[in-house]
């Protein structure tokens, strides 16, 4: 028998709001409320509120915390300042991705890490397996937190209605800790997964519904609506943000995914360094590309990409872009064909030309 689906602390509110709930990474999550296109456009034009409480959290603290994280992460953690966050990856020795993460530095010896929902248990075990002689504690906090993402051009105005935190002082990938809508101990970070401005908010699990209700009530006059995973996927694809299991995975490295900027070769040692260095210097055998289609049909994950009659890749993600008003997606394409203008994708026996984009559709 399969494991029963987990529910976030906000589940009862999703039901009350009429969400359509679906299984996702072992959780019962809202895929949409009013409709994916309406929710997507709300985030681009005003604001949307996402429950992302399925994401995992782990705290790493101790005398060797920074040096330990430098050894297991591709990005540099010892140079991260308290009150700042950094995007990074954990890699296998062969360069494949264990996960992509955001690391928050609370103090010299204390870090807080956001993990992908499907990988949380695996990630925590990976960290524990690589502690060695380092003086660190790895503390699983997945059950302690709810997480909301408030995204869109009016996000700051709306959040300011329920908190006295100086939001304007939070720089991109910075964070503050304080009270929101009567809930203390909230972590407010200027991060997000949509390509629009906004915040990701970690709050004590028991305060989740209270804070979401307060935000939806105060933000309603400014166009704030609840948003599900359907629009989250189209928003992140427009911004060309990777999703684990699609654009990055155990078989797709940061170099292949175009995330080489997160890999700091100036560090003498980190897991996967030599494999990633070989890829960076010699060029990867395949790379992830962003594309659009001048058609109404969507190229779904697994569809074959061709150059002439030669199969040269496969689609990793595909959806309809409300901003572009056409299908978009990503594909893993063999080296030598990445910049080809002759690529096509097979959709149920029909070959449609791909238009490759070298920049995100939304910046």
C-alpha cells in the first residue's frame, strides 16, 4: 500500500477556499483555486499567496557549520553574512544533483536551510552522512514550520499591512526575523520562485492559518488571491527557474542546467568538484535549453527533440505561458545542437519547431 498523503498546516483553509487538491511529492496540495491563468496573472500584475509548507527545513549549527557546508555545497557558505541567504546545490561525487537549496545564515555558527519537499528526508540524511569529524548538529525542523510565498509587484505593500518589520530594508536574498499578524518568530526573506518581486515567509506551524487568513483579508483590496501549484509551475518556467526532477536531477548537473554560477571552484574541496570542473572545462555532453512553441499544443516532459531525423534530446518541462500567450518549456539537448535553429519536438506524431530563448521570458 502507498503511504497516505501528508497535509500542510494550512490544509483546512485550502478546503474552505475551494482549492482543487492533488498529490504532489507525497503531499495533498492545492493545484488551483480560481484557475491557473487567473492566478498566474495575479502574481504578475498584483500579488498571489502560495502555501509552500511542504518544503523541508533543517538547521545546521556548531563551531564547524560554515566549513562543513562549504564541503557539501557547490556555493560558498563561509562568506555568507548573517541576515543573508544564498542559492546553492548539493552534488554527488559524479556531479549529479542531490538537491537545490536556499541557505540562510542566522549567525556565525548557525544556518537554516530550505529543502525541496520530495528530497527533504534524503537531504537531511545526506548531510548527516557527510558530517565526519565536523563539530556540527543537523536538526530536522520540517514539522516545526509552515511556509508562505507572497509574490507579485504589490507584495511589499500587502505584507506591510500585517507587520511592522522594515520590509524596504530587506535586500534581495536578505531576511529579517519578527512578528507577522500576531505570530512571532517569523522569518521574512526577499526570495521567491516566480520571477516577480516578493517574499518567502517561514512561520511556526501553529500560526499558519492565522497568518494566511490575515494576509488574504488585508490584501484582498489590492488584488491578492490564493495561488496553487499549477500557476507556480508556469511562473517559474517563465523565469527559467529549475525544478528538481526536471531541469536538475541526479543525472543533470548544475553545469548542464546553466547553473555554473553557483559552483565555486575557488573552494579547494567540495563534493562533486572534480566532475563539475571537468564538465566546465571540457563542456558538458548535453545542456538544458529554454524554448517556446508557435502553436497551441504543449510539449510535455519526455517528448523527443529532433535535429532533422536525429533524436538529440528530450523535453524536461512544458506548460502554457499566460504572459507569452503560447507554450513554453525546457529540454535537455545534446552538445552541438543547443544553438541549432532546426530543432523540432514530437507531439503525438507531429513535429513542431522549437524557438530557443537565451534569456528568461520574464526577468
